[in-house]
């Protein structure tokens, strides 16, 4: 088993300045799972209602995603409805219906318990803890969360952070949770809670990695084709985890590359609604864009001679 | 003549969560000028009233800054009073008194007309045009502006942009001026107005360079010692111009380095009020921090072999 992703699977109704789409495939586990599947064997764990369109499960299977961890139960699938205003920086929720997620009990099928790379996407931290309890000996576990859990399940969230390797949060959530407007200070406080590494996702401003020893700043893609930001953070996480699983190399160098791979995947995901861009995405495009990221961020040192009399 | 900087010279009253300082040395030309003086011969053009403390002029002279372009006229010096809230992302103005700047007529002393590198710091664009008219044959001219001129002198501002090489703006101003929330689109629109290159300053999120041909993303310094953001953008511009003047190399590679030098200078400037950190700043510190910026942003390519089956 390569990558196991536990999170939401849902039907989104999304409105952006580029249009409105009703009941399209979405959810944190879906965006992360599809992104990860470009790199490694991927399994998704979540729950859907009996109304969940079969075509979406077929799509996951066509991407060779293991769906044995997706429970189909009586009731309605998770639904989220929201819109983005002109600046598209923030999702505004119109309606969230947890539906079958109110009774979700993540029970991993036996073969998924041995997953080496596990991403606990945004979900009730108490459920994230239940998943952690079932894992045998993962190489690397990462987690994400959102404001709702920061406000309502702070203690469980702290417990999850203590037990994972990578904490992924967007900048607003990290500032909010750690009660400081300063991102580096928020990251240091998260490290003190017990995480080995913290990745702050900044959307249009890129991503930052903090550990006790190192700092890495990933540029953003100069995206002028942004159509729907939904799922960007999850496709980042999926690419990051998938690439680490594929390479099985946890060196600092490779973690930096994995963060760029995640950034590349997110930059594609936002170019169309739902998973539409990912459905069309080709391996060559990924490589080309990775290379662009390198071009965007390269610069040479001040020479020694110059340094002396800067 | 190396670098000529035209802008405001003033006395700032600044309040941040780290304290309040009354009537400290400030102004766009001062922050840019001091920063530039670390690299190249620098002259400042502006105006002060007879109340301007002699010690500040002595300080500029001690930094070997040419102050022959600073007019001392009857009246009161420019004053700005403002505060930063907890998040320190935005300056809130309490009071702006243009004072002697209401009658400022930038007349360059003969020897400053031949300046090779000219930075038109934030100032009435009609005055910026007057300076442009006096320049003999500059190698490179850069300009900055602010919301007030975008709202009130749009045509003059467009004229300045047409005539300079580098437009420097912060992200909010660029979005506002070009009427789009998307930074890359705003930058492209600014290029269409006639600028050869656009640098978008994003404060805690770094800086971006856009030209017709290339894009460069400079990381931000993970600054957990931020005490007073006033003048950050101007010290960025000063370092950028000073380094280009010192090296006299307008290659793409060197422009990238100059943007990092600017970022380094800004990262120091915000560590204390007014010019206090710059007064203590040593050349070795600059070099060390430049090197840190490289460490923060380096990553290796996906190998060819990997690329084939990403």
C-alpha cells in the first residue's frame, strides 16, 4: 500500500465568477486522492450515501484508486455549497450538510492498515484519532484541519498534531489556531505542540515549510487561469504525499521537491471546476510545470569577492 | 553619480504593538536612500522645512549620501502619523501633513541630472514627470506610487509608467490600479501600459518580477522580529537600485540577485523603528542573510528518469 487518504467525499455546488456548477464531485479525500494517484498506489477512506453517482466511483476505479475503504451507507452523501467572490481568495459557505458523515466511523479494511503514507484530510479530529489508532507502522502521517475544528475540538486537534509527522494548514488557520498574526511564529508554536514539520499553505502566495532545523519557501504559480480554487489545498497534499510515497525518500532535498510537486498539482487543480482539469492532466504537463517553478525561483549567490564589499 | 532617489523626507510618528515613537526620521527617499547607500554612491532629492533636525542631515552625510538635492525651505517638514494593528500588515494613517511638499518643485542640481540609476519613490506623479524631464540619459529608472495617486492622478501616473523601466508597486496597489484581484493579470496590464518590468512587493509574502519574457518569485524572510514595517518597500527599492548601480549589470541573472538584495534590506529595515536597524547593520549580516534566502528557496529538478514516469 502506498498512500491512504481519509477525508470527505461529497457533492459540491460551487459558484465562481466563471460559472456555477451543481452537485459536482468534490471533498477533501477526492481532491487529495486523485492528485496522489498520479504518483503512487492510492486508497481513499470515507463514506457516501446511496445517492452517490456510480460514475464517480467508476472514475476513481479508472484511476486505479483503491475504494475498498469507501463505505456506502443508507442516507444522503455529504454536500457543500459555496461561492467565491471576485477575488477568489476565500470560499464562502452557503450550506454544509454532513449527512452520512454524522455517523461516519472510519474502520479501515485490513489491507489499508499497513499503509505507509497516510494523509488525514480535513475531518473531525476525533475521527482522525480513530484512524491513527488503526495504523500499523506508517512511514509518514500528515494531517490538515479547518477553522470549525479549531473552534470546537481544540483538544482533540492538539492530540492529532502530537501524533503526526506533518501538519498542513492554510495561513489563516495557523494564525487563528496559534493566536498570532505572524506566520513564522505560528509555525514555531505548532512545532512546539509536537509536529515534526509544519507546512503553511498560502494559496496565491505559495507554501512554506518549517521544521526545527530548516525553512523552505515554495513559490506560487503565476496563475492567470484560476477558475475554481476548491480543493487546491487537498490536491497539494495529495501530490506531496504521492511523490514521497513514490520516491520513498524522506531526505530534506526530497521533501522540498515533494512540496513543489504538491504546488504543481494544486496549480492545475484550480484551472477548472471539480476534477475536470485533473482528468485531462498529462504527465508531461506536470514535468514542464515543475521546471517552470524552478525557473521562477532560481537565483545565484553573491560571489565571494562581492560579498566582501557588498 | 550612482543612484538618485527622489521622494519624501519626513518626521514619522509611529505606533506598533512594540511601542510608540514620536517624530522619528522617515519618508520614502530616506528609507530608499539609506538602503541604496550600502551599495552605491547615492543622492537624495526632496524638501524639508527649517524645523528639520540637523542631526538627521548629519546622519545622511555620515553615510556619504549626497544631500545637495535636499532643499531646505521656510515652513514645516512633511509629517506622517500612523499605527499598525496586531497583524502589522497594513499602515493606518492618523494624519498626513504635506507641509513643505505642497510647494515642492524638484529642481535637480546640475551634477544629479546625469544620474545613471534613478528611483522615483512614492510622490505626486506630476512631480515624478518633472524629474524625468531633467534626467540626461539614465541607465535605469524605477518608480513607486500609492493609492492616493492612483485615485487622484491616474493620467499622470500612466504617463510616468510609460516612461520608466521598472514599476514597483505593492500587491494591493497593483490590484487596485489595474482593477483585477489577480496579481499576474494586474502585472500584465501594467506591462501593457508601457513599463519594461513590474515588481510586485507582497510584504510578508515576498516579491514577484514580471516582464514580457520572464517571471521571478523572491521568497520572504521568515521574519519573527517584525517591529515596524514602515519603509520596508522603500528599503527594498533602495537595495535593488543600489545593487544594480554597484554591479552595472542589467542581465536577467543580476536583476534576480538585485531583487533578493532588496528583500534582504527590507527584512532588516522592519526589525526596528525608523532607520535604527539600518544604523547598526553590518555588511557581513547582509551576506549571511542573502545566503539564507538561497537556502530557503533552493530545490532540485525532477531527474530525467523520474520525469518520464512522474
